[in-house]
C-alpha cells in the first residue's frame, strides 16, 4: 500500500478522510445556502438582477482587478534575495486561488503557490515565509479597517468583541512572525530541514528591511480597500443604502469567511449566507441582499478561476502533482539579485 511522503498514512485512509471531510464540508455549504435562500423567491431575484446598473458592475470589476495588481506587487516586494517576475507572481496567485475554488475544503491555496514556484527553482522555505508575511499582514489590515468601522458605524457595534479579538490575534501573529520566525531553525528536530532554514533566513532578511516591510503592509491596506470599494460599487449598482466604510467591512469579512470556512466548491452557500446576514444589519431586503451576494461572489471568484484554467496548461499538470511531495523537493538554487529592487 502506498504511503504519503509526510508519514505512514495509508493511501486508502487518506482518501477516506478526504472524502469524509469533503462530504461534511459540502453538507455545511448546502445548509448555509438553504438558510441564505430562506424567504427568497426566484422571481424577486430575477427582478432585482434586471435592475442592476451594468456600468457600476463593470466599474467594480475594474477596481477588483486593480486591487489584484496591488496584491501581486506586495508579494513581489517581499522577495528580497530571489528573482521572481511580477507577472509570474500575479499568475501564480490567481491560479492558486482558482484551484482553491474548485475544492470544498479550502486548503490548496498555499500548496499550489509553493508547487508552482518550487518548479521554477524558488526555495520552498522562502515562498512559505513570504506567504506567512502576507497572511499576517492581511489579518492585521482587515482588523485595522474593521476597527475603524466599529468606531464609526453603529450597526457594527454588536460585532465589536469579535473584531477586537481579531485585532489581538493579528498583533500576536505579527510579533510571532518577526520574533520567532528567524529562530525556527533552532527548534530541535527542525533545524536540519532546508525548508525551515530558508524560512528563518527570509524572515530575518525582511526584519532587516523595515521600509520594504512597511511598503508591503501599505499595499495590503491598498488591496483591502480596493476589494472593499469594488464591493461598494456593486452595492451602488443595486442601490443599497450602505456607506462606503460599511461595504468595505462587509466585503472583506464575507471574503475572509468564504476563504476559510469549508463549504461547497467556490464557497457557494457560505459566501451568500455571510453576505445576507451582514446586510441584515442594515435591514436590506433578503431578495436584494441575495442578488447582491451572488453578483459580488461572481466578481470576486470568477477571475481567479478563469486565470487558473488559462495558466495551468501552460505551467503543466506536473505542477499540481508536485504539491503532494513538497517536503521532499530540492529546488535548484536560484541566482540572487545583485541589485536591490526599487
């Protein structure tokens, strides 16, 4: 019986666990979709969709694409000693998101990024360090914007304990990354792994480049605001009476929960339930809220899925299979960039 490279787990058991997890996730997603559709009539949804402003929807899509550029630029900034092209990072990011959309358990984002870049000779530990920094900054940026929303938007006051708790988690994560990250190679049993050494080395380099780190965090905020403004444009297309700051908060929280909570593929059901629930804070009619949710969902999820369909054949199917053996990979050394990035 075949065994995983990560441990003596039989293949049949892995398949059984994955099947059970996927089945449970899809059941949860279907249940949340049922809740989101409660008291919503198809005729009402069709009527609301027919009234939506197409120019505003296209504007929201354009802003989302601009935010995606800021996100890829942030990742490019975080690579200090390794040459990685900006456009390649943009394609890899969207491909990873697109592949993640195809599974009910959203766990393929990071492995696909690592797999696609490892095949280009980028050290796995370096990729993981930059991704950990991005995730930490996203948590901090979203907590910052959510905190501003709680201060100025009364409908969000009931969520204040959760938001301040998220801000505390973000602060702890930042401290852990830059204080503990460079020392992970000293942990017994891990120091001999090149992956761990590369991770610690990359975090140490980032800690020694405060301007680069500050720029990456600024780009995180720009990305988050771009996503929020794109959601606000969609809300305007449906004439929703919600201020810009409220839509920034709603869009980011809905996207965050949709990315992390298991459900149907592409977060179908989970995304709509969260959006409809948050719009209820502003007493938005359920049919309008659901119509807004499915359009915003398509705007945020379709572009990465289309990019994945385009880029994966170019990168080769082997890129996905390589994800299964990341720990055992030994990427070819890459040339250090002799001149610092602007």
